[in-house]
C-alpha cells in the first residue's frame, strides 16, 4: 500500500459516516480550540503586565527608605515615611559607574487650590532627571529644570488628571495651553504652572497622571519643612546587563554611608525592575498553565471520543476487516489504516481547532477587552498534542482490528 | 498445483478436543473445476479455510503452486492469499458504499500494483465476470444479488490467482441467478483455464463441476469425475437479475 492509497482509504472511510466523523472531530476541535484560546488569554495577560511594568521606565532600580532594624522592641515605620535616605546618598549614587541617571523624590498628598477649585493630590518634589528615568513625556511647556532645583523655584508641572480637576469644567475640558502660567496654591505656597505631562494611564504603581511635580529643593523646604531627606530614589542603569552589578554596588555604597555592617539590618531596600517583571511573569505563567490544563481536560475528553468512535468502527467493520485480510492485507496494513483514520481525525480537528481558538481569542479581545496573544509555540504544542492523541487513542482500536482472525471476522454478523 | 496429504485439523475447546478433519489427501491439477461437497458439520468449511490459507492444518502438508503452506505465520499466509487465491463468498462481502471498480481494485492495492495499471486489470476481470459496463461506476449496494456476485468474482479474478475458491457462491441467490453465476464459473474454467474449487452442500450445485469430492465426517467419502455435468449453455451478457 502506498501513502496515497492509505490516504484514499482514510478519506473513503471517514466520509462514509459524515455525521459521526464530524461529531467526533468536534471534540478535538473544542479541545484544541480552548487550549489555544485559554493560553492566548494567559499569554496576553502576561505580555500586557510586562509592558505596563516596563512603562514605568527602563532598567530601573527603585530605592526606598526603611526603618533600621534594631534589637529589642521594634517599631516599624512605613516605608517611604522613614527618613534614612538623603540627597547626599543620591549624589553619591550618581557617581557610580553604570548609573545613567538618578532621580531623587519626595512626595506627599496635599490639598491644592486654584481660583476657587481645589483637589487633593500627590505632590512630588523631584529633579530634571525624572522624565528620563520614569519615562514621562511633556505635552505642553517644560519639565522642572536644574536651575529650578538649585534655585528652589516655585514652579509646578501638573498631570492631565490634575489639569482636568483644577481647570476643567463639567462640559468642557481644559487645554494644556490654558494652564501654563496659572498659579496654584499648595500648603499656602504659590506655584506657577510651567508644564503639563502627557497622559500615561494608571500603571498599577501609582497614577502618574494625577500628580503635581515641583522642584525637589522647593518641596523639601516649603512642603516638608525639612531639608535633606528623600522618600524615593529612582535610578536608571545604562544597560540591562549591568542591573545586578549596579544594584550590588548601590547596596554596598549605602550600607557604608549609613554605617551598617550587617546587610540584613539595612535601613533601605532596593527594588530591581527585572525582579518585578520576573515575579509578575511567574504569576501569569502559573495562571497560563492553569488555564491550559483546564482546556487540556477537554482535549483529553475529545481523545476518548476518538477512541470510542474507532472502537465502534472496528466492530462495525469486522466483516470488512475480514475481507481485507482474506484478499491479502497484513496486520500492519490494517493497523496503519485505522491509525491513519484516527490521526487524520485529530489532525483535521487540530487544524479547525486552531482556527476556532484564534477566532475565540479575537472575539475575547474585541468584546471583553482582554489582550490575547497566540504564540507559535502554543499552536505547535496543540498540534503535537492532538497528533499524539490520535496515535495514542487510535492505537488500541487499530491493534484490535489488526489482530482479528479473518475466519471469525468474515463470519461476524 | 495443489497437493493435500493427510491433513488433519483439531480444535480444542475447554479441554475437549474435536477433530474436524481426519486425514484428507487429494491433488488438484491446473485448470480443473472441482466441487467439494458435504453436509453441514462435515468439515468442508474448515477444509476451505485451509485451502484458502486462512488457517493452518494441525498436521499434514498442503502445497499450493510449489509452496508449502502448512507451517506459515499469519503474515506469510496473507502473502499466499494475496498472490495465489481468489475468494468468492456466499454473502459477497463487498464494500457497500464503494463503487464496483473500487471493490475490484482493492486486492491490487495490497498487492502493490501501481495505480495506473489497476483500473485496466479490473476492467479485464469485470469483462470476464460478465458485468455490464454501465454498472461499473455504480455503488455496489445499488446492484442486484447476481450482479454483486459477479463483482465478487471479478474481485477474485483480478490478481490472476492460482485458484479461485468459491464458498457457497449461490447460497444467497435464487435458483435462476445461481445458475447464471455457475455458468460464469464454467466459462472462466473453459475459456480462461482458471482453476476453480467450489464448496457447496447441494448436489445440484456440485454437479456443475467436472469432479466432485464428497466429504462426510471429516473424511473423503468419494472423489470421482462427474459424469452428469450440468452445463449452463446460455451465458447472457445482459444480466438484469
């Protein structure tokens, strides 16, 4: 028997009972389709979370102050409110090799007033390096300059949400141009607006749109009343490969500056963006595996459906098998024929299933707004699994067919 | 051509041994038309299975076309069936939803004949079996009983086997159609020099052959020339029955 003979026989047998063939195939279609769709939803979630984490800046290290751990009764102040990081630390870090930019920050929430409107929002004191480090774009005007920082200028850059809250009205939104030059009052200090940032969307790490930026020195002096401590240090590293080295160098530098000999007693913590991405990826990876496994169960059920149909077929076609053996078919010929039939069922089911899963994923994106991503690997995996199912679940019926005794098979009623 | 010597067949069922064939010996020469006749339970079906290489004898030797078939494996027996034996069954055993041509070319597929040659060979066989050409592309379940048996005969002929083994070929047909089918066998035997073995329980059917081997209780009772051969004179080419 040539391959084309086998395929022709397979086509013939599968088209004899079209309804049964398509129902059996439907099991595989749903199985493969749900694997493709579920995994695409999981992988879509993974890539969208990664993109969001990347959007807070690239090659980012975030240093936050923390209470120094001592012996005895321990009162832990919330991170960010502890006063252990200073502008001196920031200057020292900026001298390290591999550091591209350092952005020291102080922040707090204040009531902000402007000509009769007011809002409660985050006010952040920072330097000119901030837009580069945290990937902030200016829509109109300018960001805080080095001169503003050194001269403690009373200028402010506002986010689009603040712009809307202070200058917008219910029926008309305010344009950024209108806001430039306006004066706002924060904690009884007047600030002139010099710029508006572009909308960025919530990133899950603080909404950078609902934010007012002022020069670091101004914030330290007028808002906090203290002069040197900072609440967060954002560091941009030159290349991704240097992240770990720079992180270690910073840790050692700060431990030295703070006179701490035991690293476990550190009064600050360094957060590596890569670690956040890795953690988030691990979580979404587990999520994807879970979804895939649930869908995999329906694939298994589809496979059992194939075995069921093939066993029925073998019984129904007992006389045909007997005849084929009588006219010279060997065991191998018979088993190959039945194996090809089940493999063909799963192969076709797999092809349709991939298309079906792709449509489901597209519909989910369209109507539920969930990002989906179909990777080549999930398609290859689905195909591999369905081919394997065809062979595994087709093997037993094929073997049963091949081992039929021709005399008894011919007599079978 | 065919040499059977001292063939026995014993089945064991639940510890009880049943001897179905008790030492059968005969020769069949090329071009003979032999009927093996016997009542049910005589062992003629078991003998047919052995002659058709579907089964192996418990003891004794069976040689067909120079090959000893007595001690072959399943797959080797399949090769013998493929090359040397053409079967015609009582219940036709056609693939009902396949066309006539597809049914007839099926043995050629297992014999490894290239596709282009199969149809030609099948057409020759269908002509020899006397099935009108306008039926060749019909599905086999659209044919009458007589036509179905002609398709089965064509399928048995198609690979040019050493012997054609017909197991009660008229059992599912009415007398008139049966007669026509028997006439086809006679013509294949006389015109095309095919060796034919006809297995039947009816004397009337057996009398269409040249030689009758009568089996009773697993032994040959008589083996003689048939002097009252019933010859089917008319061979209608336009079969409508």
